[in-house]
C-alpha cells in the first residue's frame, strides 16, 4: 500500500512540456528538468558542448585556475582544498590533477553510497592508496534508509537523499577544518543539460542550492510527511539529526569565505578522458560488465541502488541511463547520433534486476509496494506512458 496515498512532492513533474521533442543533435528530450531548446531544436547541453570544444580558450581558463590556486596553496603542506567524491574516475581525476599537476594539498572527502558495490569499494581503496588523505562518512544507517524510503515514494527518487549529503558534506568539512576552497568536478546542470544560470561562472552560490538541489521540495516537507505516515518517530525528525543533508549555516560558510569551484570550468571536461587518466594514475577499474540500463562500464559504479535512480528517471521523464550516457558521448564526438539512438533503443529503461532484492530490503518494502510507486509515477505521466493494451508502453522514443 502507498504510504502517502498517491501524493508526490516532486515539483519537477509540473514543468514537463506536454509535447515531447528530442534534441536534433543528441538524444536527450525536452523532459529533462531545466533543459532548454533553441528554435532549431538543439538543447542547451549541445550548445555548451560546442562552446567547450570550439570556442572556450582553455589556456586562458587554465591561467585562471593557476591564479586561483596560487592564492590558496599552502606552504607547509597543510590542506588547502577539499575534493569531494567517491574516488571514481571524476573525483579521482580532479584530486590527482590538483595534487600532482598543480601542487595542491587536497583533503578528499567521501559520502558513502547507500550500499557499496564490490567494484566501488575496490576503486575507493585504490584511490586512497594512490596517495590521498580521505575522510569517509557514513550517514546514520537507520535514518538514511527511512529518508530514502520516504523519498522513493514522495520524490520518486530515493537517490536524491544521497545527493543532498554528497553535496553538503564538503562544506561541513570545509567549516570543520577551516579549508575554504572546495573543488567539485563538473557542473551537471551545464554539461548535461539543465539550468544555465551559472554558465560562464566558475562557482555556484550556496544560495542556489535550494533551487537546484532540492528542486523546489524541501527536506523538511519530506521528514514531516514521513512523521505523519509513522516512518519517523518525533525524536528522529529533530532538525539536527539531519544536519549532514543541509549545508552548514550560511554565517559559518561566510566567516571562512567558503567557495565552491567546478574543475570543469577551468579544464575541458571529457568523462572518457577522466577514465583513461584515473586508470593510469589512481588505480581506477571499470566494471567487467556493462551497467544495467546502459552500455557503459565506467560511470557511476559505486552504489548498488543507483540503477533505480536511473530507472525512476526513465519512468518520470521517459529518458534513462543510456540516454544520458549516449547524449554526452555524442556531444564529445565519441559516437554518432545514429549510434546513440540505437544504444538508447537497446538499453534505455532496462530494469536493474541485479540488485532488486537488496534494494527492496534496503527500503524495507516488498515487490508489490515497489511497483505501486512505479505505477503511480507512470500514471502521473499520461503524455509519456500508455496502458491501453494492458502493459505500460512508452509513447515516444528518439528517432
Ligand atoms: Zn542536445
């Protein structure tokens, strides 16, 4: 039975255009939250990719990076920047570049996945063994599960709960250790399609978080609903218990002048290149098998539950993990649009069955309850899904 009687707090659903169109250059559709299309049908991520490969002067950008780092680099070997991440190909690349190419002294910080995969854990260990200090933080296992359970139904995505902590942790560490400079890898909003508010800016203001990361729905609403439904006890929803999911108080961040910069602003961001780089320098290994729902083997490998994040994206927006992988590989010139389309047709929306029992066990729900939530979000998307034949069928596919 649905815990919240068919209610959703995912405000992104309201903004999906009724008429589904696909980018004429890549494979993404106009259903992706915050993406925009020009009058020729080209998406904002393809526009940025064109600038990235043809317009931006990367030598100039690197000079800006060196200027920035020169202002922060410590002289006694103490930490001078924070690099959050799992030790996968992207954060591994950023940390290694900062330390070995630019002479910085990064403290790397990791927000643990819901459930580590073997390959994710191996890559994490290999990363710190390649020469990095690391703080690994596991959230409270009871509360994190409960939050994920409520978010699965109310946000239609359990994984956003991980995302909040992942984003906030670096700033907690920044305040705790007095290290103002934080380096994230890429701006997903700019690289993969989303808000272009911060295009042409190396950093993002903390004030932007509520807009981009909570996507219009607050954690408080989530915990209050969870309390009403009896998932949380009153004691559990006291605000301080969830401090890792919020940024630290703004006055604390301003006191140390905390700054978050994207490495992708300063150096051309090509995920495949990050893979080759970390395979050579930080012991990163791709999975021997492709990830379910896509054809790739080297992205987002750490968490046994992340296949469900992509699957829910497919249910709510009609675009899944293969769309996301193919879109940026087309933009980076690794595959053609035709190849991308056939990969999307082949893999997009494939059900992540490998870790299904563990996912159910993690959220403490049964299979029936799982499908009720999936059906709920399909029912909320009549412009995407049709059930007149008795089976759910996606109405539109990229052509
Ligand atoms: Zn595009």
